C-alpha cells in the first residue's frame, strides 16, 4: 500500500500519486513488504551452515528420477549401437541378433605373399677332360704305315692289368713273383706288326712304344726280365705264368715278349704273315689307371704314328 499522507505538509494523499497535490513534494515509492522468516531453531546460531543429511535420509528420497535417467542413457546407447555404429563401420546389424548379445566379428585378413626372384638352380657337373686323342683307334683296328714294297700294318689288340705277375726262368726252373713299386700296378699291352710288302722293314722297338694316361707318359718297365743268350748261345725264353698261353693275333703261336721270337731278339720285320712280330710289353702304371682313359702311341717313322685307346 502507498504513502497516505504527505510528509511535507501532512495533506491526505490519493493512492497512486507521485507528488503531493497541495505542496508538490515528491512522494516515496511503494516498498514491498518482506515476508517474515520463521525463527531459526535454537540449536542453530547465526553463521552455522545447515546440517548435511545422513545416508539414511538420502536413501529415503524418491529414486524415480535417477532410474529414469539411467533408462534414457541405455536407450541412447542402444540406438548408437544398432543404428549409428553399423553405418559408420559399413556392416549392418544381423536381424537374428537379440538386443544386448555380443558377437565377435572374424575378419579374414588377406595374406600378402611376396614372390621373391628365384635363384637359378645350378647343378655342379664335373668338368669333362678333353680327349687328348679324339681320333684314337679301337683295339684290333689296323694302322697302315709305309707304302709300296714296304707297306706294313700294326695294331694293339689286347691288354692285361694286375698287381703282380709270376715269371718262369728256365735256367733254374723256378717261378718268381714280380711286384711293382708302391702305388703302382702292371699293365701288359699286346702289339702285332705285319709286313705286307716285298722288303724287310725296320719296326719300332718296345722301348719306343709309349703308354699315355692322365697327361703322363710311361715306357717299358726296365726291371722286367727278358730272354737272353746263355754262354752256350742257346735261347732262354721267359714265360709269364698269367699270359703264357695267350695266343698271338694270328693264332699260330703263344705270345712272348714283344720283339722276340722263341727267345731270340729280332732286328727287322720280314714280309709275310708268319714273320709278324707279336708280343706283350710290360709297364708299371699308377694304381688309379682307367683303361677308358689310357692310350698306346707307336711312332713308326717321321710321318706315321698310330694311337690306340684301351677302353
């Protein structure tokens, strides 16, 4: 309610005026009346904060707003899971899945295989030695040397290899075992030469006939005992037990040391098959000798040389 009397002149005032109708003095505005506060309890003095409610009092409050808030959060989370997340990940939710079920997605990751450059497979092949005599003759092949009235032929027709051999001496009628030097063995080479002309010709002696193996050359074994003349000039033939019954190439007699006939050393090759020089030559060769890699070389003259391969 407003001021009823003017404080300046005491004139009664009409409600709602702002100035006195008589003296014109300003009137005080209406001031709202404050509601009276109830008196504080005696136990609480001024300046002491109100007491904190005990846990029991908190539990007794109504939980409905809290439950509603929790339900709202769950609904929002379900919407995110079923509608927003599938769109973000690009995979839709399966219709048979129940709300709240959790599935583990198995994503097949492609296996990356890097194809490395393959190294060329190399097979170590033993280096084959070049054949030193590619045109070598085979056993029993004939080689012609000389011409016209002295035309002749020769061949290597057989060989025999052993660690030892036995030879017979007619002077004491005994056999002796011959052994090679350590790491060696004996090679017997059988050679046949025949004069098809009209005149006698010279033929290479056993010492000039060479064996070639693995780049090395071997000559006649000088320790081999050969026939010799006794004081009474009777021939003393030598017999090698292992080859003593080996026939000559023509098959008419048994072979003996090359260049000898019935214990007598020959100087020339006379015409005719019956006068052929036929016999064996003894060599000491390495124990590793392989016939397929062994050659026999015979120089007949300055122009002609024959080469035979044993194997």
